[in-house]
C-alpha cells in the first residue's frame, strides 16, 4: 500500500504560512518538488562599509628596507674614480702640454700651436707617419681578405677540423704580444729575411687575422643560409651567391672590422718594434726612440694627434653598422 500524501500536504501548508515566500515572487511561482520542505533563508546583517586598505586615502604601506640597502657603494665608486684618474690623467697632461707656448714640460705658460707646426716641419717624423699609414692600410686589406675567408670556412665546416681550427685561431688573442713579436723576429731571422717594412706588414697581418675572424664569425652564423640556397636555385653559382648575396650582407661588419684593424695596427708598438728595420721606422717606434734622449714638446703634439685619430677611427667603426640600419655600438664585437 502506498501512503497517502495528505499529511505532507498539510505540513507544506503550515510551513508555507510560517516562512513561505511572499506572493508574486519567483519562488512562489516555481513548483516545489513533492516531499521536500522549504529551506529557511537567513540574511546576514550588513556590516558598516570599510574603505579598501589600499585606497588613495589609505596608501599602501611602504616595505621596510634594510639599513644598508639604500646606501651607495662609496668604496666601489672611490676605487673606480681613482682608477680612471690614474688611467687618463697622464693622457690629459700630454694633451695639455702639447699646446704649451714654451718648451717647459712642467709649467704651462699659454696656448700655442708651436709644437704642431714643428711636427709638420720634421721630415723624420713625417716619414715615420707615412710608413705607419702604409703598414696600417696593407695590414687592414690583407687581414680582411684572409679573415673573411677563415670566418666563412669555420662557420661552414662544423666538423672536428673546424672546431680545432677555431681554437687555434683564438691563440693569438690570448698570447702576450711580446711573445708574438719575439717569435716573428726569430722566424724572419731563421729564414734569412732582413727586417724591413715588409716584415712589419707580414707580422701585423698575421696578428690581425684573429680579430677580423672573431668579428665576422658570429655575423656569418646569424645569416640565413636559405637566402644563398635560393640564389643558387635561381641559377647562380656558388661563387656568384657568395659575391652577390653573402658579401653584401657582411659589408657593414667588414667595414667596421677594417677600420678597427687600421686603428690597432697604427698604434701598435710591440710587434712593430721587434720586426722593423733601421730606417724608416713606424711612428710608434720612432717616438720611443726619441723619448730615450728626453721628452720633447713635439712628442706631445704627435701623441695628441695619434690619440685623436685613434678615437675617431674607433667611433667610426662603432657607427658604421648603425649607418647601414643595424645595431651599432658594442655589438660590433659580437658581429651583430
């Protein structure tokens, strides 16, 4: 037998009168399932509104910092200042006294271009300047040709031989330059070659190849090989693809590397000292020979001109990639 639902209906009526929904509400119109009692609803009283703790009127509390966090590293700043002072103060003194009106190297008595005019009238220094420019140009051209070829070979050859050649290429960069100079001198002496301008050029080219390779190697690795392959698919030979596609893409890095090599070779002293002949001598060696008998004000003028030329060349080398629409600055050394 099934129980009669009438007692439950009575209960629903009683509960509806006690806590049922108001007539006209959505709960009153919704049919209730049979056999369930309505749940009483309780509303919590609203608490008084509080402003957000991080509202504009209540700003966020600042985190506490340690006592030593806001202090500047005064000791490191002092050491850096002393380092740069010791590094550039002698250079500043040379530049200042190159404009001295008198021959004194200790008392500055006025501004004059007297010693620059004396340098231009000195035939020995002018010959040395011409030799330095000649050696720098030849070393730049030779190291660029060999360095580009070496960089292409190291990037394209990814075998063990390429890795070994890459390590050997880095040896001149980590070897002291005086060791390289003595080794070059002993090599020329052993082969019976008289030290002259040619030996200086050969030594400088050999020393500069590594710099060109380091600058261009990463740039070549960043090139998309599919561009060269597409040129070959269109009928170009491998040499034509290299000449018409790869080398134009490397032109900014090649020019920047060439200017940098010119500046390095022009200022080089150690390698030129061990491989040069009697006459003419590079300008750096001539200056060293002159200061052994006393520093002349003309040497200050020559040093100032060399410094200005080197700074200008390095700035030009760093700016060339930017002139071609690429990132310049110190990215030159990474070949980007």
